[in-house]
């Protein structure tokens, strides 16, 4: 089993370039199924979840060329619809949560699709109702077969309609958009997610010939078209990586420059880190974080303890709450972390407590962090990564800690972060990949 061995407590220095956005990649790569013409996508991150989706499209019959390290061309001219009923599809689709994203485009173009119940992170219930309720509104019929664990969807005649999403799900919104672009008539999607990833998808589809208006808002109007053509598209840098590197710099008192961040697309992310007392400055489109020995958490105007909570965009993304929590552990002051969307995402705090952090897990959704103000250094321990974001939070903690840490189950981290050990070593981190079994094995 692969693990990371980290000798922490060393300040880092240098420049780091964020990878392309994982969550955007899963959407726009799925969108290539909407046309038989060539689509070129660049800045694709070399990570497991994305590579699995690309492999799945290849199995479906998409002609794929890997033209450079981060660029692929896709041509979905000859799709094998019988692949859906194969055991191979069940195995591959079930291991990748992002595989749900191919359903919308396949329904739009071919009128049918099937998907095994997807896997993914163990961070609580991640229901798929929003996707299927949206498809149903457009005229699709689906059923779940508990014996085969397959969702089967029939959509021989999709028609535009008014869709009020039951939650502002990013993947749900993307899937319904992709189903609606080729539906007959006008579709209105209200309570739509409006993350930059959704905006990027809509802009790409419009370049392909779709007619989507309201981009950037929670009310989208889509005029169905007969067909879509090819295009070229470049992914945004991954905002979760950018936030992770801001947190890493603060925790390790490092001087780090994060390159080409597309700052205008980061929303309130930099402001939330500033409220933890982290200094940063914008240099062109780079974020420069100076070495800080101490950082102090802000309070609300009335002096009450700061609460950082996740919310649909343009609120704070839930994917960065794990990073905020670990960075707060060495701040001066206290903060309440309120993770509203997933009920198991804070359960990794027991490892931080073992490292010496002062955290009270109030319930599955809330944790109070009492900052150590770097008066006491965290100590290295052996631990296991439960999901992508908690894994990176633990990695940041280990890089700041005294002594040696070992993190097992790094496959979870590598689902979302490309060459993370190599890029950290370039900043001066003492991190290496080892073969090791967790204690008790």
C-alpha cells in the first residue's frame, strides 16, 4: 500500500502552479459526448478521477488523443451504447462518482443511458435525486434496479420545461444543463448552481452552438438546439488547490507564490483566509504569501467568535473547510467550523487532536478550533486519509508538525491532487512515497 512519509517542521519556499480544476474537468469532459465533432480540452489535471473518466469515454467508443501533457482531443462519433449493459462498465462506472456526469449528455444525444450506483468519497450521503428529478422534468423515465445496482434512464423525447432544482447541486445543475441543450423548446433552471465551473461549462456549450443565458446567476434559460459542434476549451486553475496552498504557506510559515490563479474566479476564498489572519498580496495574477510566524483569527463586529460555514456559490466552498480547520489549529484565537453539506467530513479531526490540536467536535457538522498560536508545535503521527480534502488537510498538518508522520490511503489524496509529493519537494518539503501497511494489518 502506498503511503507518504513526511518529516515536518520545515519552512518551504518557492513558486507552485495550481493544476486544472478537477470538478470542472469532470463536467466539460463529459460534455464531449454531446457532439460527434472534435473537442480539444487543455489544462486537464493528471489525477485518478479524471483519468478514469477519460478511460471510460474511450471504452464507450470516443476517439481520444493525448496531444500534450495536459491536453486531449475527443471525438464522440461512434458511441457503443451496448457498453452500458457490460460488467466492465458496471465496475468502472461504480468506482467513479464523476461517472454520473455522462448521463445528461447521453440522454440528450441518444435518448437513453444507464449508470451504476457511483462510488467516491466517504463524506456522508451524496444523493443523486437532483440529477434524476431534473431529468424527469425534461421527460425522462428512470428506474433503479437494486439487484444489479443500476440506474436505467429512458429519454427518447426530451422537452424543455421549468425546472426548480431541489438543491443547488453543482453536478446536478451541470447534468440537467447538458440534458437540456438538445431538448425541444425552452428550459428554465431555477436554483441552479452558479460556481465558476458551471459558468465555464455553459460558455463552452455556447461556443459549441448551445443557447444558454443567465450564466453566473441561479436562473438559467436554455433554448434547445438541433445539434452541437466542436470547440476548444481551457480549464480554470483548481480553486481548492489554491486554497490548500494558501493554508500550507500559513501553517508552515513559508514564503510561497501561487502562479496564475485566475483571481477574479476565486470569489470569497482569499477573504476567508484573510479572516484567519493570513497575509497575501496579488502580484499580477499570482498570489504571494509572505512567511508569517503568527496569524490571528478575526472576530465578528460585535466581538463574537468567528464562524466559517459552507454555502452554495458565491458562498464558501465546502471543499476548503477541512483546510480552514487545520490552518486555524495554529492561529491565535478561536473559530467555529460549520460543515453544512456533508455529515461525515469533520470526522478526521481525531487525527489532528492526536497531533496536539485543540479541537472540540460538537456534532457531525460543527467543530470549535482553539488556536495554539504556534506556542505548541503539532507532533508527527501515523494516520490514514479518509477522503481527498481531509487527506490534504492532514498532509498540511504533517508538514507543519515536528517529527515524522506517515499518511496511509494516499490514493484518496491522489484522486484530486496531481504529483503532490513532487510539487511539494520542489518547495523544499521532506516528503517521500513509501510502501507501508497501516498499523493493525
